[in-house]
């Protein structure tokens, strides 16, 4: 729980804001895998992440197989991203207002059904325009899911369990990132990307079944005349906007994500399609997963007292693959840069989650997390839609190199905020 007597950290919360683990998990909360509720969540998330790891490669090359068009790929990808961002804040209000295990069951079921529809369209080589409503529906379910995922860990863990739980989940996520893209690349090259999307659909449905085994305690009855959903969302915004250590990082990632996702997700497959192929691109993405896995395993035990300076400084290295992509680097250089990018990105992710679990009140976690992710993701469609236009006007290389430089600078800017540099993680907690 937060250190409430540290005057050097003005953003620390008082004792009543500490996260409360689910009933029946308190004895095991600092060792998450001893908790049955966390184990069901862990298995469900692991299955879902395995499918998700294959989806980006499968969707990218599946659309390119049908259309041979970067513009179509950007439209389909944006059709999912925009509804996700639009519903994320609402998802934060829902996840703080209702039981998060129930939210995850319903959204996983919906995502599984919508992804199944995408798989059918890709397997039958239908007009890509038919993908747009299903991609939008899937984006909605993602937007409702993400804040619940951000908030549920403190319901299942406590104290040292925060960073352990984040690191365990990150280790699985990164293992799937190693195997998933390569598997998707091989499937795409042999039988088509639709089968990898079908596996992703099945993983959502299985995850929903495992989430059904989690039973969080019912929330206390709401007092008559209590705040409405809109009022609760306003409370989340008031907290978010009052903490410079949160919103400056959010703005930095808005810039980083626009450059990174635009160049990497749109130009990356297009360049790879003409150079290293789907198999090579899968290896590059898998290398990023290897680096991230290494970082997440180390972070199970490693605690940095004031982690935000090294976390943000190292994140500038995550922009190097974009620059190499623009300079026409071969597979070996891209694999090496992607590996380093994976290490620093996962280090930051675990640190950021742990800082949130330690310093943001549990009752506000999903709403604050929703504002954080919504605003940092809101620029992604701009990047995805503008990159093909910019590449046509200025050239692919210039856009990739410029995007990489912009992303690197963005990661360093929040370090100018004194309260961010002073943020600590509890030695007994995250």
C-alpha cells in the first residue's frame, strides 16, 4: 500500500484508498498464484493473450492478401481503434461501478463472437468493407474490457503481489508475443490469416469460461442520491487532471503512439511484404516478445525505488526500430532493435502499472486508467490514417525516420516534471 508519510511524494494517497483484495484472497494476496481467484483470472488471460498475439499479423496480411492496399489496412485497423477509444471512458465508469469479473465475462464473450465473424470473412475472401462493422464491434468490446483489466488486479492481489501479479501476466503476454506472431506468419503464408483470427476468437470464448469461475464480492449498495455514472466519471477526471505525474506521461504516449503505431503497424507490414515477407516480419515481432519476456521475468523480483526516470529514459530506445525500418535495415538489425524495444517497453509497462496500483485509489483505478489509455490511444487513428498519405507525399523512409525521432523525444519530455521524478514504489508493495 502507499507510503503515506513520505512528504517528498505529494501524490501519495491516504490509507483509506488502499486497494482491497477480493474476499478469500487476503491471505494469498501477496503471493497471487496462491489465490484461486487470481489463478482463474491468470489462466483466462493467458488463453486470451495467446490468441491476441496472432491477431495483428493475421489481420494485416489477411487484408493485404485481399486488397494489396496499405490504405485498406489502415481503414480496417482504424475501424477497430476508433470505437475502442470512444467507449474506453465509459468502460472505466462501468468497471468501477459494477463487478469487474462480470464485465470481463460479458466483454470476452462479445469479442469472441465478433472475431469469429472476422475470421469467416477472411477465410471466404469477402469484400474488405464487410470487415468494418465487425472490426468496430470488436473495438467496442476492447474499449469496455481494458479498464476492467486495469482495475481487477488490486481486487486479486495486495502489497508485494501488485508487481508480482503484473510481472506474471506480462511474462505470459510476452511468451505469447514470441510464439504468436511467428505462428500467425506461418499460418498466413500457408493457409491464410483467417485461421489465426479464428484461434483468437476461440481464445476469447475460452477466457470467458474461465472468468466465470472468478467470484468477486458484490459491491456495497449505492446510497440513494449518490453520484450518477456521469458524476463518477467526473470524479475520475478530477483525479486524473490533478496529477501531473499521470497526465504528462499520458500526453507523451499520445505522441509516441501516433508515431509508433502509424509507422510500425501500417508501414511495417507494407515494407515487410516487399522485403522480408510475412515470415520475417513475424520473427521481428517475436524478437520484441523475447525482449519483453526477459524484462517481465526480471521484474518479478526487481524493484526500483524511484522507477519513473529509468523507465521513461529507456523508452526512448523503443523508437529505434522505426528509424531502422525507414533506413531499410535487414532482418537481423530489425530483430536486434525489436528485442531491445521489447525490454524497455515491458520495463515501463510493469513500472507504470505498479505505480498506479500503489498510488491511485482502488475505487478510481478503472476510471483513471481509462482516461490514461483513452487519451494516449486517441492519437493512434490519426497516425494510422495519415501515415499512408505522408508516405505517398514524402516517401516511406522519411516518414519512418521522422516518426522514430519524434517518438524518442516525446518519451523524455515528462522527466521535466519534478513530482514524476520523485514517485516511489512501496518497498513492501509494488
